[in-house]
C-alpha cells in the first residue's frame, strides 16, 4: 500500500511539473507577442527601420536593440551593418555596454547567447530595456523612489476604481477596473460604458481599441489571451505604465502608496539610480522645537549610518573582472550624487541646531544639541572621507584593469595579424583550401572570444590624468587595428569560400566535358548509320545543345568568379594561378568540344538528316581569369557575346540570300522581303559599330598587359575583320539581288505591254527603266 501511495504521489508530482512547464511556455508566448508589438510601435519613429516579425531571430544582429536604445535615449549609437558574427557581436556588446553605462539591468545577459537567439536571454534583454527606458522615466519622482512600479500602479488603480486590486494578473482580468479608470477622466469616450455590460473578451477588445484611438495607447495586449486567462504580469505592467502616462495625473502620496498591499515577485523599483542606499531624509521641519529637530537629526543620521555601512562593505575591491568593477564604479557615481544631495540636509540640521542652542532655556539642552551636532559632523566627515577614498581606489583599480586589458589586446592583435599573414597565400588544391578554411574558422572563433574585451575597451572609463591624451591615442589606434583585422578575416573567409566553390565547379565541368567528349567520339566511331541510329544521334545532339546552353552560363560565371578571387588575392598567388590555368584549359577544352559537336552535326546533315534548329558554328567564348589579365573579365565576355550574336545574324542573312529563298517567292513578295532585309541590315549596323569599338578597346587592353598572349590578340583582330567582311558580303549580295529583282520587274512589264499590243488595245509605250 505504501509503495502504491508513493507511486501515485510521484505521478501527480510529474503531472504538476509538466503542467507548470506548459503554463510557463504559454505565458512566454504571450510576453513575446507583447514585446514584438511594443518594438514595432517604437520602431515606427525610427527612420530606416524594419518591423520585427521573429523576435528571437530579428534581434540577433543587435541592430534593432541599438535603434530602440538610440530612439528612447535620444543618443546616437554607432551600428555595424554586416552578416558576420563578429559584427553582430559588436552590436550586442554595444547594447550591453550602453545599458551598463545608463544604469540598465544586464545581470546574466551574454552577447554570445543573444547572438544564438536564446529565447530567455532575448526576452530579458527587451524587458530590461522596457523597464529602464519605458517605465522608470514615467515613474521617476523623488517621493516614489522607494516603491516598486507595480505597487504605484495598484495604488493608482485603487485610488480611482471602486474595486480593491492587490494582484495585477488576477484582479484586473475582467477589465472592469480599467474601464472605470479611463471613464473617470474621460466619461464621454464612446463604447466604454456599454462594454461594462459585455463579456470579458469583447470588453477588453473595446477597451484596447478605444484607448488606442483616443489616448494614443498602443494595442500591446491580445484580448483573446486575456479571455483565456493567459495574463503575463510583465505585459500587463508595460501596458498599464503607458496608459498611466496617457491619462491625467493623479495625486499619489508616499503615505498612500505605502498603505497599498501588493502580491508580486518582480523587482520593479521606480528608482533609476544605481546607488544601493535607499533611505531618504525628510526636509528639516520649519517648527523650531527640540523634538522636531531631534526627529530630523535622526533621519539624517540614519541615512549617514546606512551610507557608512555601504562604504565599509566596499572594502573587497580586489576583483580582477573589469565589468564587475565598472558596475561598482557607476553605482559609486550615483552614491556620490546622493551624498551631494544630502549635504544640504546636513547643513540645514546644523543650522537649526545652532539656532536652538541660542534659544534653549536649559544648559542640558544646549549640551545635548552641541554633542549631537558634533556627532553629526564627525559622521558626515567620515562618510565623505570614505566616499572619496573609495572613489580614488575605484579610479585606480579601473584604470589598472583597463590598461592591462589594452596590453593584452595589443599582444593578441600582433599574434592575430601574424596568423592572417600566413593565410594570405591560397592553397593549390581543394583540400588545402579546406584546411585553410578550418584555420580561418578557428581564428574567427578567437575573434569572437576577444570581442568582449574589445567592447569593454570601447566603453573605456577615462579618468583625468597626465596620460589622458596618450591613452586616447592608444584607444584610437587599437580601434583601427581591430577594424582592419575584422575586415581582413571577413574578406579572406569570403575569398577562400569562393575559391573552394570554384575548385568544385571546375572539377564538375571537367567531368561533364569528358563525358560529352566520350559520347561524341563514340558517335563518330559508330559504323551503324541506319535511320533509327541517325534519329537517335540527332535527338541526342539536340538535347546536348540545350545542356550546353546551361553549362556555357556556368562556365562564364565560373570565369567571372575566378577573376573576382584573383583581384582580391596577392600578386602571384600560387593557388589563384592554379585556378587561372585550370580556367584557361577549361576554355580551350570547351572550344574543342563545340567544334566536335559542330563536326558531328555536319556529318549527320550530309547523311540527309535535317536539324530542327541551327546553332552557331563559332562557340561563344567564355571568360576565364588567367595570368592575372583584365582582358578575361567582363569586357571579353561582352565582346565574345556580341561577336557570336552578330555572326549568327550575318550567317542567317547570307544563308537566306544564297539559298535562293528570294527567287522562290512571287515577284511582289521578293521585293517586300528585300526591303525588310535592307531595313534589318541598317538596324544592325549600330551593333556592328559597337562590336568594332569593343574589339579595338580590347586590343588596347591586351597590348597593355605584360606577357600578353599574341594568339588572342590575333584572334580578336580576325574576328573584327571577319564581321566587317560579313557585312560587306551581305551588302554586295543584296545589291546583286536588287538587280535581279529589278530585271524581273522590267521583263514582266515588257511582256505585259507586248501582250496588250498584240490584242490591239494600246500602243507600245516603253515605260520601264533599264536595269542598272
């Protein structure tokens, strides 16, 4: 029986744990939706921003948080734009550094986890930004500094609404309290009175829309979530905080807030300062009585004792963690400001004490006042001396740690620059490039690990000293070196990745060309030339032509990529030289392959098989980046493409003329086709001139290069000359064709006149012009 009871208890515990996890996920989803709406509301006022759709992905680059912080704080914060991890880490580190400097909460937040899209870290980051820059400024009153934001909100609701609210989740789910709250100051808002009589869901929907339209309060909550009971406390507090500022102010005294009972586990202090001293001294009473003065004295001494206790706990400054010391530094700055504010209270107490001494009736009171004033002065001077000593100690410690970090960073940068220089030469094989990519990946990881230190130095706390200008120069130099290292690693990583892809594509193209060559040779050696075999070969050649169109584009792109990598690499890089040589071989092999294909088409055509479409006799040349020549870039591609296009056109025109296509048509159609052909030739002359211009420019570029290939220079010249000869041939053929057509017209007119004369209708009148 005992065993059964234990098993039952274990099952129930497991079920409760599972239910709790599920509930946490539901509330986390509600919070996520609220934060996305809040971000997009704030981003509407940021120029050049894009709306957030996926909270855990869109914030990974750090750009959105920096834009939000810049907008809310009215401070320009530099943003790094890029897709590399180190750039995104830089943005996230800037976010955390700015939050630390401006007293925002950042406990537990890590840039690397934010970069990985950790949901809990991302939600905590946004909530800390909301708390510091959205909520705390709305509740930043001196008399509210010792109270939490949710406590102030509950006191505010209870001061207007008839209900008694103790829990912002449970007690406002119905929405009635908020409706009463809004109607109290805006009784004529349409729909709210009617909403009080509706169900929870419609009531919240009306409330949210009405406040958005008339009070400019963003619709951050989902009424359907509230209707289901999915109320997230942080989401509710965010919405109520904005609504609080949208409604007319209500007088809330510290005593009234103090009486408010609250059920909350959140630490939502309304005080922005990072000083840990919370006790506030009241103003010195105007009534000049012994009891009043003693009360004021007790207030001031209480604060001084608390401040002294705080300062004495700061004896352990031996941390070697810079961020921890920076946090203490900022908190101590806030404490020093509070110390300065309390100096006036101490002065007032002493001034009133001297007045009481002169008016005191008994010597005992005078002695008591004198003793108490002496104690106050001693305590105050002790606190001031302790505070100044701790400030000096913090200054020395933080400068020491920062200078140590600068020294370490310099040493790391020197070693990293040496590692980068060893990776500047590209491997000659794919395997060697892969090894270099692994080394570069490790270097990039080191870069990311070092980024926290760089970010800490970027938020350098500079204490005035004789070496201030020297430190500023060092920081500027380190910043330039860091940017250069990041850029070199990024560019080298991109170059090696492209190089690896080129190696793979070259290997694939070689394999493809080898298979095509083998197929064409097998086709040529085939002794069986029957009709079925010829049809099969014809079909295969047509399919192959379609494939080659695609592969020609791939080969061209590979050449362009090779030239890009070549321009980004050092001079005479052996790996890049190997790529260029392979590219040149691929180009030559491609030219041979096209010639073989053309020869096979001619062979099959002679056997009586007609192809459905013609292809160019001269293949389109493909760019191959070789021997560090610019001529193999886009200019060569443009020239070769233009040449092939014009050559195809000229050959088709000549074929139309030489195949007696004109003479096979009726005389009227011959004349019409001749006019169309003349117009087509005239329209192509501009393109021919462009080809000649490209050829001339390309020849100049080739001659400028050292060790230029004379065979290619000759090739370009011959192609330009060939096109000019083709145009002359077309014009000559068209002239001869016009003579033939004119002769046919005259012959036809003469025959018609002879026929008419023979019939006796008209006399002979020679009206035809002689053919030239």
